[in-house]
């Protein structure tokens, strides 16, 4: 059965090739009273144990979707990182797949040289913004990767930037010439 809640995503994880956390964000819907979700989102020890077991289960596998400890897990393994999106078992798989595709495709657009640990760490701020533009507090906000990438990256500026020194020197020169003209007119 499909969930009628907007809170679709339970976690977004990025783990390195050793299963260590590069990024982890767990979401807890405010209206659920399920102790297992609260325990996972509140305890760092349980999170790291869960991530370790999840990595062991998904490492070097060919599938992209699996069920793990009452979570629907979508993942994509790259060279030295693995991206994960976790949802509840009651959630619509297609909705989660759309959100996951938007997340990983927007990272592809943002990280021009590819998705790897070094590139993610160098552009960590943009990666976090991309995640926040895609998913906020477990609610899927955007599923178009181009829109997400355009909100995260700065558009190229066609206007030449004025050098502050040139601006001040230009203003000083202009004021000096006007002052000289006034003094010459007064004499």
C-alpha cells in the first residue's frame, strides 16, 4: 500500500569505498510514533552500525534497489563512493526512484569531473545544497536535475567586474579635474 504522507524519504547517505560516512542525513516525520525510525535518527551509534551493515549488503552488488531492515533502499555505486536513498516499505517505489535519479543526476551536472569522493569533498557545499534542493526534511521538493543544478551553481556572469582600485582612482581623478576646473574659473 502506498503512503499518503509527504514525508517519503527516511535518509540520504553517501558512503566511501570502505563503508565510512561521507555524508548522512536521517529524516524523522513529525507525525509517526514508530520507535524504530526515531531510534535510527537519534542515535549516532545505531546509524553507523546500520550504515556498516548496509554497505556490506550492497557492496559489489549488481542491483540498484533492495529491502534492508524494513527500509526500501535505492543505491548507486560509483568508483569510490556509494549514494543511498532510504524510504519506508509503504512508500511508492517510483516516487523514490524519481527523487534518487534527480539527486544523482544533479550531482552529475554539478560535479563536472564525475562523482567520486575527492570531487564530493572539494564541492561539499554544492553537494549539500543539491540534497537540500531535492529533499527537505524527508519531503521530495524537486525531481528535475537541471533545475536543482541551476539553483545550486552560480550562473556565469557576462558583466565585466569593476576593479575597486580602478573605480576609486577613476573617481579621484574625476573629482580632481572638476576641482581644478572650478579653481581656474574662480581665478
